[in-house]
C-alpha cells in the first residue's frame, strides 16, 4: 500500500538515490543536504513523498515565493510508474499552494527529458514558448 507523507530530512539519502536513478532528473549543488534543508524549512507542507513498506518510491518537491508555486523533482521509481503516484503527489502540492493563496504554479523540465515533457503535456500543463529562462551562479 502506498503511503503519502511530507518529506523529512531523515529521508534525504533515499530521496537523492531515487532522483539519481530517475531518467531526466538533473541534480546540482542545490540538491545537496544543506540547500535541501533550507528549501524545505522555507516551504513547509510542500514537499511530498510516496512510500511503500518504508521504501521511498516517489517525490515531488514544491516551493513558493508568495506569488507563484514551483514544482521540482517529480520522480517515481520506474517499477511504480503508471499507478497515479506522481499525480497524487502533485495534487498534495497544488492543494497546499491553494491553501496559501497561490493561484499559479510553474515547473521546469529539461528539453532532453522526453518522458517528462510528454508526462506534463498529457496532463494539460501549458508549455510556455513566450518565456526565456536565464540563470546565473551567485558566488
């Protein structure tokens, strides 16, 4: 039976292992323990796990800036895909955002992540071609 619950820092190693095994998930220094701890402390109630028999089989991390929500690292173990786990995790995030008065949510998918792009398109998330994203490393 799949159980859904909020992420806790004790889950960090298992979550990182899942992300590393998930096709299309790209990790960086922002996914190290300290940045993840800061992120989850700033976004209580927005980072969710799915587990079965104590094994983490899915994640969706979400944050918000007071105006918009942002989904990060939605991943489900390949053995557990196509069971509605990602959708159930996402609904928890979107419900929590709505409770905080956040009316719009964004997510980022690497162009090379064909399965991820397909997943979000099939769920009627609007693909934006009117925005260009820029990034800069702050040193």
